[in-house]
């Protein structure tokens, strides 16, 4: 090699082989998985079968949130209770263990409910849970949705389960809680706010929202509540990467009958859907469109509150001016 060739090669830029970017290269850290449990009354025992199928598939979640009965089952899952423990407690539970009134729409006191929750969870606190967990309730004083992740766990869950007309509200510090389903029946957005990149929601009442031809007051009130819960389940579908729907419409969500059948239904449907679930949870890159939708909706809510404050302020000034 001549001196001239050697000198040119000395300052020649090295050839760099271009490496094609893959999803694995984009995800610089393992994606966090979130699980959202919907409300659905006593149909919530089906979650035991769902959890059993999750365990068999080796699925582990980083964040969990639940509304109403979903808060109880979500907390049980986060506490590390075995499926066998859950099944034993569900089979032994009677309506009289929870309800204090035998008259329809005569609200029940929540002391029994709280006692049952406390017993099921073995007196655990939020700090005792093995997985970060949030219970969703609605504060009837301020009319705001509240996400509870600290304080009295059993009382927070009781508040999340306190269906208006069925239970009295639950006092929780400065709040007075009713069922979280009044505003957020499938808390997928809550799990995402906790830090989840991929969110799986489980809806045990996908047929909610049907009406009634009856003119009886009780049936009309139940239909109105179903319609309310349906409208408050929509954003759960929007914020989820996948919604596992467990149709339990043949079972009365106020009765503790057919426990084994509902557990089996939860298990069978989850097993059948497992290939689709694993495909979604195996994504290497989060769905940015869901995050963008969430951001836009929050901005709209923020703007709506700002406009409401401005109108209130203008109205107050007008009153002052007379």
C-alpha cells in the first residue's frame, strides 16, 4: 500500500452497518401490565375462575384497580390469596352475612359488609398488598370520583361496593362513599394512571343497560341504575388494550346462588380467550393512540371545569352589581 493510500484510509470514516430498529429496541424497559376489574354484584365470584386461568397461564400484573365487587376481588388478588381460599369463602358466604334489611330499596347498613371484607382479606391494609392496588368510589358530598390507595382497606372497599338504594354510604375520612360504578364502572384509566403501559380489563356484566316493560317502581329503579352503569362503563373500553367479557346475564347479580357455576364460567371463558389475551399482553410497544385519547379527554375535562369556574365567577360578579 502506498503512503498516499495509507494516509487517505487513516481519515476515512468507518463503515457502520445500519441496525434495523425493532419493537424491542423501542421499548427501553419492560412494559408494565395493568388489570382492571369491573363491578357486577355477586357475579364477582366469577373473578375467582378468571384469576385461576391467569395463574395457570403465568400472567402477573404490575397494577390493579377495581370498582364495586371488582375492588374486593382485586384486593384479594393483590393480597396473594389462593384460588382455593377464595373459593372456600365464596361458597360459605350467605346474603344474611352482608345484608341487614329484608325490604327492597331499604338501604342496608355497611357494618356487616365491612366485616366480611375484613375477614376475607385477613385484616390486611393497603401496605400489606403485594401488588399496587386502587379502589374506585364516588364521594356523594363533592360528586367526585375518588381513587383510594391508602387508609382503611376494608372501609374503602365497602364504600366502593355501596350501591345507592342497597347500602348506606360509607364515611371515609372527609369523604362519604357510594359505589364507584356511578362514575367509573371499569377503571381501566385508573390502572393506566398508576403506570400501566398495557391494560387488560375484565367486564363481568357486559349486557348491562337493558330496560324494562314493567311499571313497578322497583323494576323501574333497577333499570335506571343499569342504564347509568352502562354509560359509566364506556371509557373502560376506550382505555383498555383488551376487554375480557364474561357474560353472566343468566345469574342474578343480587343472589349468592350458583357460585360454582359462575366460577366455572369465569374460568372457561378466560381460558378460551387466553390466546388473544396473551397476544395483547405480549405487545412490545404500548398503543399510543389510547394514551393520546386519554390525554385529549383529560384536556377536555380540564377545559370544561375552567369554563364552569369562569361562568360561576361572572355570575357572582353580576349578582354583586345587581
